[in-house]
C-alpha cells in the first residue's frame, strides 16, 4: 500500500521501492504504483531539497558556454568592455535594458536575470597564525586586550567582520592565508586614515592624462616619495605596508568604510620598475573596477591571468607609463641597447627602469638591463613600510 512520504525514512523506503520497480518488468498495477511513487518523491524533494535557480551571472555564463561566446560578444547587449567585465564579475547589477537584450538575443529566461543574487554565506573568521598576530602587535594596530574579531570590525567602521570578508574579491592571488590577507587589509584601512586626502573622490577625476602626468613624476629623484601627495590631491589615500606571512601580494585597490579609495603597495620587490607598474595597475582598478559591491581587489602580479578585469588594468598600467605609439617606435627585441632604452625613457618622460622592466617582461630575459631597474631604491623612501 502506497503511503504519503512524511519522513526521511519514508523517503528512503520509497526510493528503494522505486528502484526495485524500475529494475523489473512491471504490470499495469505496478506501473500505476511507480507513477504515484515518482510523484510523491518529486513533491518531497521539491519541498525538502530545493534547488536554487542560477544567479543572473551564472545564467549568463552558462549561456555563453553553450553558445561559445566571448565577453566581447556581449558588448552590443550590455555596453562597453569594462561594463561587461563588471557584470560578469558581479560588480555591476543588470539594468532593465540589459535584461531585455540578454533575454531576447541570448534566450535566457527573464526570471533568471531579474532574481536578486544570493546573499553570500558568512565567512568564518579564523584566528590568525602567531606570526601574523605578533606582526599586528608590532605594527601597533592590534590594541592590547582587543580580539582579532574586534580588530577587523574596527577596521570595517563598526560593521561585523564578515561584512569585509564578503565584499572582497581576490582576482589575482595565489593560494593564500585568507585570515592574514584580511588582517593586512584591515591594517591598511586603519593606516589610510592618517592620510590627508581631498574629500568626495569621483572616478571621473582619473583619466589616462592624469595617469600619464603621474608617470612623469618617476623621472624625479624623489618621485617615489611624491606619490602620496599626488594621489591625495585627487582624493586617493596611499599606503605602503609589507605583506604578512602567508600572503603573496604586490598591491591592492580598496575602499574604506567612508568610500575613500586606497591604493596599497607591499613593496615586495624593492625596484623602481615594479613600484610604478604596480601603482598604475592599482590605480586602474580604482578608476575602472571598484564599486559598492567590490570594495577590494588584491594582486599578485607574478601570476598570469585571463580575467578581463586584470587584463584591462595591466593594459592601462602599461600604456600610462609608456604610450603605445612610443613603444612601437622602439626596437624592443633582444638586440635593444641600453642607449635605446634611455632614449625611449626620455621620450616617454619616465624613469629608464620602467622601460627596462617592460623590455624584460616582454622578452622574458631578466638579466639584461637588470642594473638599471632601481633595486633597493624604493623602500628607503617610506619609513612606515614595516613600522
């Protein structure tokens, strides 16, 4: 006799009976039993094991995979390349116009596009390693008697610590100690309040012209030290802080609780070429990619990535330091000479280390021109790097 499924025991028994019926040749009466059991099981599973619809981004990516589409194929439906990148990363919500276009042209059900993204699960905040906690105490940011959870919450402006963890995105990081990463982020945020910056930052205050003008500062003997002041004028806090054990960082672009953007560098590689490329990369993130939903992007620039956001930041950094038209006039092959590097640097109005560094990356030769990369000439300008 078929009975309603009211418990897991009933459900298990029904599954076993269903499998038994499906493995045999069945009569008309058993066929009716199979149909009824299948209906009861489906009803029980729908109620007790609901399957969420895909998020809008998941639905778009699934359709892209089916149709073998690239992000650039979405530009007629969503907008510019950077806007497509923001949508696919979850940093920008879909507008009504985007939903209509995606539904009509890609045949994605509208209900999958209009449903709100699922709230991320709370991230459990682990206790940091002893080495990390000791470093925080040495830096003077972890107050006596303060728990690690309280420290993170203080950096978040009083929000629960998990709020910071949910709103970060690590696009370009290797396997990393997440707790140490957020400890570093919290320290950077706290230190950023010591920076006097112009209020009410607006992304429109950044442009290629602004980045190019900043790049020319690299020619000056104290150019590295001038960066903090130059960024404060456009409303960006600049912080240098060595990376913590268990993290592999060159830099990060962040937003602190009051909305002020922060560019933070670890100076992991004490070289002029690395300093300026990382700086411009993080500024590109501030300009193009930070949002209310993406308040932190961390970068290990030794990793090769295919992510559109990171590729765009790399491209902006590269062209802001050496305009593309100038680079094309340079014989950047293996026969390039030191004199040619210096001539191009003069034309681009940047430090020769920047040209040498790009030549090394493109030629994968890290010995040639190594003497002009400005090794050991960055950290000395920042007394607070490890203080």
